[in-house]
């Protein structure tokens, strides 16, 4: 077997684990914590809850809430300036992918200087970063366990993929209780994002035994527990979705992603489209495009989804993709790109940008901008 690299943060998992945020900040040498979150979490009460935890630990807090969906380079720079001015030390983020990626971007500038654009691509961060603790409030982005940060370049209207071992947080605190205040739409889009992470990382040429088991576990948990969680909000189902998000994040952090995420990043850069709304539309089309290059592995996914294998790998893979389409439809997710973006006029430009996205390097089937345009046109 080839030698493989596997990167993980320290993970604290379980109901009520938010209460350990203060003690871990102290362990990392924290005195003045730089807290990144957003107004939605303020309204839900979780920011106040975390501030109380930090205060009880004897920590000062500097709060930054300039966080929006698809985090922007301008907000990263504003946050880094405040971090330096306030003489904070440990960076702590509470939220979904946007607050966590914002915190990662701030950490990169705090540790390395320059502009966030300097670190676009893989392995461009060369200096140590401030200690980083992430607390996910959704079950989907996987940013709390990954080496990825996705930041929008507002001038180019491009979502930059920044990939570095340095962006893996020191500690991820995963408390399924935070899902209690998530609405159905966010629960669905987050879980489908995690599902896309699992599918694409399983099919990646960089996948190996340590990532494959995580990916297949995530697919199994999401397809079984998401419908139940939407019906009952049972704590066990919510916990299983948190486990699935963590497993998918571990997988894609180490095996990377593919064409579905490359296109989604470019769509988000141009149209500011919520990331999780794109995957139910694109994922089945991208899987069919990739099918000739990875039929047996696609059948593995189909077997997990269907609960068994059909007569051939081709039949199992095709049935699995069709099952996913029905699954997304039953969730009420969008089924066409025309449902979530205003027009198709920019598709050629979008696909040109997607062809340069780092995620496309690990798509199982080589894809040109023209191939990506055909996928988008088919999905329109």
C-alpha cells in the first residue's frame, strides 16, 4: 500500500460539549479569545451561552460578527485587523461553514500577513497560525475538521479554495445540541453538503482506506437519519447527522473533492448561491458524468444507499444515483439550476473558472470547461 497522509484536529464530541470551550482555550494559552460568529446564532442564544462559558473560565472575549453566507475577502481583512488591534490570542468560531471559514481566513492573515488571495490554492501557508478552536452549529460544512477554507474574492467574483494543513483547527468541539435551533431548510442543505463531501471524496483518486470508511459511513448515516430528523427532531438522529458531517469532513479533508464542488464554488462566486442548495441539483449529473471512470466505486456507494448490490456494478451504480435523485426530491430540494440561479448567461464563464478550481484536480474523470458546461446545461 502507498504511504498516505491523514490530518485530524483533536475532536470533542457529545451533547453539552460546548461547556469545554473555555478549558480548551486556556489549554492553548488563551487569555483574550477572538470569537467569530453571526447574527443568526446571536438570535438563537448560542453566542450568549458561549460567552458565559468563556467568562466562567476567566477569559476575556473580543467579538467579531461581520460574517455572511459565502464569506468575503473584505470581511477576512477587517477581522484580521481587529484581531491584531485587540491583542487577542486564541481564535474561536461558532457557526456553520461561513463563520468557521472566516475564522480560518483571519487566522491565516494573523499568522502570515499579506492578503487572503496570497494563499489561494494548496499548501501556500508556510508560517504557524494562532490557536484555532471551531464549534460547528450545523451538520454539514465539515470545516471544523478540514484543511479547507472557501473565501469569496469579491473583485473577481470567485470562491477561492485555500487548502493547508495549517488550517486544520487545534480543536473541534462538536455538540449536537446546537442543531436544536436549526430550521428544516438549513438542516437539509447542510446534510446534503456533507453527503456531497462523502460521495466526491470516496470517488477521489486520493481516497484510501482511512478516508473510504469515513465516506461510506457518512453516506449511510445521512440517507437513513436525515428524513427521521426532519420528522421528529429526535436527539439520536441529530447526533447521527453530526457524526456523519464529521466523518464526511474527515474524508474530504484528506482525499479532496471533485467537479460538483468545483462548479458549486464558481456558482457561489458569481451568484452568491447558498452552497448547500447547489448539490442536490448537480450531484446526480456529476455522478453520471464520472460513472464510466469509476463504475465499481460508484457501485459501492449504490450498495450502501440501496442496502444491497444488483446484478452488475453498472446497474447498482445507476440505481444508486436514481435513488439519490428521488431522495433529494422527497426532501423538497431544488431539482434544476433554473430554480436557484437567475439565468444561464454566465455559465461559460462559471465553467471556465470551475475548470481552474483545485477540487477539479481530484475528480475521478478528467473534465474540461466544456464538459462542465455540458453538465450545467443538462442541469438547467
